C-alpha cells in the first residue's frame, strides 16, 4: 500500500469515528471498501499510534461485549493534519493534471484534431471536460468500464463500443496511475498515440512504446 493510500484510509477512519455514531468494524470495512481483516489491522495500528482508543462495553447483560472507538487528543490533531495534507495534495493533483492535459491537447489541436472522447466519469472527467472547453472542443462521446446513465448530458457507453468508433483522441479521465488503463485500451486496439492521460506515463512505459 502506498503512503498516499495509508493516509487516505487513516483520514477516512478518523473521520468516521469523529462522527460519533456507533461504528462496527463491518460497517467501517464497507465504508472503506476493504476486507474486514484489513480494517481490524488498520484500527489496531491507529490504536498503537495513540490516535484512537478502543474500549469494550457490554451489549446486554450476559450477552458478551462490543467494541467502541474513540478519538484521542492525538487523533484529533492527526485528523486535522491529514485533512490539510489531503486538501493540499488534491489541489496539486488537480493543477498538475490540468497542465498535463493542456500540453497534450495543444499538440493535437495544432494538427486539426476535433473528435475527442472521454473514458471515465466523475471529477477527473469533469476536469477533462473543462480543459476541452478551453480549446473550444466538445467530447463526441463518453465511455466507461461500468456504463450507467448520463454524464454531462452524454449517455455513458460501455468501453467495448470504442471498437470501431471514429475518434481522433481519447482522454483517459483518471487521477490514479494510467498504465493499467492504457494497457486495457491497447487490448481494444486503441492506438497509444491517441490516448491522452491526466498523469504522465512512467519512463519505462514510454520507452517501451518508442521501441515498438
């Protein structure tokens, strides 16, 4: 797990506990989207750090005990620090992603490219859409691995429909590392030179593409 992911999960756990509602490990695991066993380990790690306190209290007479999680003063300070760090990181990621996309789009626009599709929805796709608008362009389609409803007025279509679609460029709208998504698109015969990413590919991937 990366340092960024550790911090995100710590912040989510501390935030959930600070809300003051009864919180079971199972409910927390569902909120985090991780296994119950991993949630248990994360809670124990925060307890060892002194950020939370785990206390037992009886559920009913002779009915065993339940656990309750409380933020310590150290945990409150840690939550504030993580919140600030997360906000600063998000702003930096947003600015860096927009600049990366602007540079890629400017090169394509000079060649007369007009038909751009979006792959992905949510905040990354909203950023991509706003950047397209700066260049006077509108996406001609929106695709997703899990199509559902509409996005920015466009029907979200399954990624398999990219096969045979007429487009000049595809914006991979994702803030995470793009290498896995690029490989997935390559299996659909999407030319690498048509894929624009919000984060730069690693040097090894670029070098491998240059060799082909």
